[in-house]
């Protein structure tokens, strides 16, 4: 229990719900998470799922709970729809969406996502990380790469999101390594960094070869005993290489920052470094918290 | 029951076992199939699975059963391993592999697959269809495309397989349309031929854009209500386009035949036609039967 919680920061994605108790001066008091992501919840089940997770931290009393959330909780199938705003625009809208609640103590507000019409694209959650990064680097002009299941490449200029592009590389890697014939070839936690780098650079320079390279992982396993760690790294390199080929305008000659989980950020930094591109890395969770704090401050200013 | 069965033709793949009773003069007497593919069977279970399928057709007596089989039944995890032969070589080896049997009446022989060392590649089953096609078109010099879960592109010259390339396009389509975020966008049996053709030609001419195009199917669904039939056709076009980009040396300026199931063959023919390439289509099952008959005749000649 902690009576000192000033507000609660929430990142509620498709598969995971995470909450942080924030005290005076922005101090982090506690962190909790559950697997009750948006994808697992019926429309009416969000409030209960949320309260069950945080009551053990904040106590079951009458104290108001001020919550700022981002992510898929604001999708059409989420708790309350926070409409996409079209780019170009600032990453945060000062007007947050208030979710309907039964508990009178709960004030649950949601940050809206961004959309782009041509080419069509959407994001939910990453706009908050972008805002967090910009709150620390207000003069940043360049591209922020947010690696994940659906990696986002976000072009920033003058504090606005100008354009962005999503590549579903993590989603593809999971589907291919679990649900195709390659599942036999990549079962391992091993990793061959050289195989990764070569596959990235081959695919960036010859993207038309991708489709022929995939099955060769299986064939080399059968014929030459290709090590699973090499096959896994090469598969990852082929897919990240295809992503980098498609995102070239986002990294070529740009000031580049990577915001994400540590391992994945290092993987992208390594792939980019093989192409002669150096990127700054910033912690994804840290940027979520900074971004939610920025959204709360902006909303207070707007409503005052 | 039919006493007139001269031999039994078998195509035993990863997921399906199919058998045809062949009578005098090559007449087709019956056809049966089961889902007891190689992938579902333990090493000792092949003979029982096979006999259970065909005894209702041939009767439970002492008559010898002469069987010629192709496909994954000859893999290392199959009934008996029929080693890969390296290309360049003729599609069929006169020496067939005899599977060990408990039943004294059963003579079960397996056609071996082909392999290629650089780039590494393997096939099992398609060599028999290639042989079937060549038995009808002995002077064919060009490329045979065999579309399927793992599509093969096979370069034929002077009756030999010179080189080949596998693209796992069908496997990718199934994994992506069932196990990624795109599963929400492509649930339908509808089809938009224009969307398919455009996606093929876009991807063949700009293969580096593939990774960015995939997520746009989801985004266009959310933002613009993209019809599922359009999304499904476009996903198929993107993946077949990536395959055609990687297989360009196999179709550009080549005499081209497509051997496979009717629907899939027409899909590939349509994709190729958009690139100005005309292909002959031959029925996949027919070519399996012709190829197995050719293997049997070749073996008889070799052993005489």
C-alpha cells in the first residue's frame, strides 16, 4: 500500500496490461502487470481487470485514482475508443478520452492514436513513446524507430509527427518460425551474429531475393546441417533486411533514435550499423512513462 | 474389389496419402486418400496406414501388391529414406528404394527426391511430376513451375533437371493469414482479381516495398474499410509477386509450363500473364500418375 500515489500510468496493449504508481515529483512507487491485454477482454471487462490489478497496490478505499493510459485500450474493441488523429500533428492531443467507469473514485483517461491516410497506417501507444522522447529531446528532428511486433518508423520535424511507416516484422518472425516448415530449422535460443548481419545486408541490397532465401534455411539444414542458431539469426536478418529495404527513406541520411525494449533495440542498432547508420537508443518503458506524464501535464494545462 | 489391379500408384506427402489402382493398359480403376500423411505417422506406422487404406479396394488375400510411391514417404522421417540425388540429373533414378514390409504380398518401392547444393534446395514428389510431364513432352526445354505449399521452379534441358528453386509462398500465405494481425483482414473466400494483379506487378517491379505493404492491409481495413476479398487477393499478390521477383531467371524468356492443382495453376498463370509471360498448364495429379508409371517402367527396364 502507498498513500502517496499521485497518479497511475498505464500501458495497455493487445496482450499485456502494465501499470505504474507515480508519486510526488514523478517518483516511481510500484509497477504491476498482468496478461489481461485488450485482446483477451470483452467490452465490459476492462474496469474489473484494471481494478483487480491495482487495488492490491492502492487499497480499497475512496481515494480518487487518476489514471492516464495509452495503447490498444483506446481501440474500437477497447475500453473506450480514442479516435486516431491524422498526421501531420503533434504526438499528443491535449484532449484525452475519458473511459466510462462504475467506480466513482476512478478517473481513467486515454491517449488517442495517430493515423496516416496515404499510405494508410495507424499507431496506438507509440505516439506516447514518441512524446516521451520529445519531452527529453524537444529539438529532435529526424526519425524514431520503435521496434516491436509491429515496428514503427516515425519521421519527426518541428515537434510534429510528419509521417510514419509500420513493418510487421516481429509478427512475421513469430508466424514463420512457429507455423511454417522453418519451425524445424530455428528451434533454439542460439544466435549467430555474422549470419544475421550478412542476411540484413544481402536483403537490403537485393530485396528481390528474399522469397528464394527463406526455404534455403530448411534445405541447408537438411543437406549441410545448418546450425539452428545460424538459421534463426539468418531468418531474423532476412526479415529485418526486408524491413530496412522498405524503410530506406526513414534511415538514410536521417538523425535516428531507437526507442524500445533493450534486446530488440540492440538488434536493430546492429542491423543499421552494418549499413553505416548510427542510432541513439532510448529505453521504451522510460519513454512510455515520460510520454504519459507529458499527456497528463498537457491535459491539465488545456483544462485550466 | 477389383482383381484387375496391375499396380498401385501412391503420392504420400506430409499431410495426405493418396493411392490409385492402375489396371491393364494404365487404366485408372479406383482412387482413395486419407489424411495420414508422413507428418502424422511414427516410423513404424506406415505399412498399417497404407494397408488400411487400400485393403477395402484390393481385398485381403495373398495377391501381390506392386506399389510405386513418391513424396515425403521417402524422407528421413518417412517409411524408408530414398536419398536425394544432386542435380543436374534426370528426374528419375532407375533404382527405386524398397521399403521394409511385414506383409509378404506387399512390394513397396519409393522414388527418390532431388537436391541442389548451391543454392541449397531439395524436392520430393515434384521430380515425379516433372518426369510425368517429360514423358508426354520429351523434347521440352524450359522451366516447369509446380505451385503448392512450397512452389518449385525447375529448369529442364535435354531431359535433365539443371537447377531448381523453391519458394515457400503457400506456407507463408497460410501462416500470415492465420497467425498474424492480418488474420482480421483476410477472413473471406472473396477475391478481387484486379487487386491481385496490381499487387503482383507492384512487387515484381518494386520488391523492396514488400515489408511496408503488408501492414497497410490492416491499416486500410481500419481506416478505409478495405474489403476482405481485396485484402486477401492483395496479400496473395504481394507474396506471389515476391516469389516472381526472386524467380525471374526462371520465367523471363523461358518456355514455361505450370504443373499443379487447377486453381493454384490458374492463379500463377494469371500472375505471369500480367508480366507478359504465357505458360502451358498441365494437371498436377495427371503428371504424378504419368511420372509414377514412368518410374515403374524405367525400373523394370533397369532390372531386366
